[in-house]
């Protein structure tokens, strides 16, 4: 299985809701589309961006890939071994 963001092959992937569930649940809407990504990419997304920003600005695979902070992370993480525990970079205030 390949992470849809970093393209690394891993044994396990997680589902990322392109519009956070918090936003759809409050409006009694069905969950949004999902992408299958590795835990490193998933943790990085949620450490950099709040749910409101994700829902409004980064709600497609392409937008996530093109966001400058994520693009830099993706370029780096692609070089890492799949079994390596990836540290999360926190957003800079």
C-alpha cells in the first residue's frame, strides 16, 4: 500500500478526512471523502493545521501536496525508510 501523500510503501495506512469530521458532524452531514496516508503524514498535517484551515483551504489531496510546509515535509519524508519512526515538526508560531 502506498501513502497518497508521500508515495512511500508501508504496511499500514490511516484514513484522513479531507474535511475534518468535526466540521461535518456538527452540521449532520455525511463524512467527507478520505485519502489513505501514512501515520507520519497524518500526524504532520494535524500538527501544522487546525481543522478550520483544513476544511476551508486544504480539503483536497492536491492542495495538501502543494501547501509549502507540507511540500517541504513530503520532500524530506520520501527519503526516509518506511520502518523509521518519523518525528512531527510543530507549527512555528
